[in-house]
C-alpha cells in the first residue's frame, strides 16, 4: 500500500509539471504591450527674493531713530543734563540721537536689514536733508577744524550715513543744485540652507524657511546716522532750526554684472536669545505679549530668569517674573500693573535669560 501511494504521488507531481508547461504555451500571441500613465510630481520655485527691511513706528509718542538735537554751545553739558536728569548724554558730543532708553549719543540707533531669502539681494540706503539757509551742511566733522579762521564762525552741521561699517557718507540738502542724496548700496547674500521642501495635502509642495531658524542664521547688516556741529559757529540767528533728515531704504535682486560688492557673510547657526527692542503700549486693563527668541545652538537660552520693571532704563527693582506667563517663545505681561503711573508715562522692562545679555524694552502707559 505504501509503495502504491509513493507511485501515485510521483505521478501527480509529474502531471502538475506538465500542466504548468501546457499553461505557459496556451496563449497563441507573438507580441504584447502595456501603457503606463505618465505623472509629473510638480515644480517648486527655489529662488526666493525676500529681504526683511526695518520698520519705524509713526504712532503718536513713538521716537524716530533719526530725530536729532543740535547742541553746539554745550548747554546740556553745562547744566549736567538738567533738562532731562534721568538721561545720559555722550561726553564730547554736540549732536545727539536717542540711541537707547534715556541714552543720547552722537551715533543714532542702528536699523537692521536681513536677507531671509535664498537669492542674493542689492540693498540701497539713502539720506537727505531739507534745505536750510541758516545751517550749512558740510562733508565731514574735520571741516570744522580745517576751515580758515574767518570761516569757523559759520553755523555748520555734519550728518553722516553709516551703512554696514563702511565709511560714513555726508548727508546734504538735495534742494541745492550741486548736491545729491547720500547713497550707499551693498550686496547681501541669501541662504538656501535655511529652506526646505514641504508637502501639504491641501496645497501640495512648497519651498519654505525651516521652523525656528534664528535671525542670526541669515545674513544681515545695520545702518544709521552719526552727527556733529561746529562748536565755534554763530547760531544766534532768530528762529534757527535744524533741518529734517529723510532716510529711505529699498532692495532688488542682485545684479551680478553691475551691482555693488557683496558684504561678507555673517550668518551664524548659534544664536543668543533676543527680543525685538521697541516701544510697547501698555493698556493696564489687558495683558500684552512679548515675543522672544530663545536663540539656537550653543548660545541658546533655556528659560527666562527674570522680568523686572524700572523707571529710568538702568535700575530695575520690581520683579514681575512670577506674574508673567511664559509659554514657548511668548512672555505674557500681566494686566493691572504700574497703577501709580500716569497715562503717557514710560517705564522700562528688563528681561533676563539664563544665557546672553539682558534686554531692555520701553513701556508706554496708554490706559
């Protein structure tokens, strides 16, 4: 019986092999074909021209960084700043800009330009003053010293446009026929390393900046004004006024053939914590948010150590850390504080991280 079973199994196996062979040759076709559907995944534009330009508040009470004061006779120094006892004035200066809270210097606060795109850009900064018959605009501070004796009594003002640490360019009144705007153009590198391709089920593919890229990871530069006036000049003319100064800035895609020289790249992956330093309005009936960057890499902070209040921008006593809500990159300043201050008063908020320098913000009471 066992022998018969083995023979049957062999016979069946042979039949299966023969059956398979017969199946392979069952089709009588001599050729074949099929058509695959062609698909295009899409195109993502990777040339991104995006430069973050500075903005200056025009709200009532906001301080323009290029508003300046001429003090050729040294009245501020002679009275030890009696007009504003809480302020500090740079020694030896006679043109003052408010460069920081309660701090006046011959150099203005700097404004920052950041290339947040992938392609290189050309940025142009220009400055000009109104025509002023009473004050002569000169080419440099050295003009006050180099002029002949008889010319040293002139009311003279020097304003210089400083862009990206380049030599200052004299600012003139362009209403005078022989004068042109002070103009400086620089090339600013883009950074495609900060971008990545993303996909969304609704909008499809896109090319976007990576999340949490710190400002320091982009190439940037700063610009501002500097000033001085002739201390030996005669400023006794009735109704003498300092001329307004207008500063403009713009950008375009880099012109490889005729554009300006590129600035040295200064993008850094490591970044210290930072906050946009500006004037904040404080309505005491509501909270307001301070947006902070905790930085990146080795310099990144892990926490906010303190949030303190001061009245002069230099001394900070009242600690409001426990009253603030700190979540992610947002510091929510509480309502109902500074009740003894009057509407319009300015207070100063000092935010200290566990790394980097403390940041001081100006707080204006609005309600």
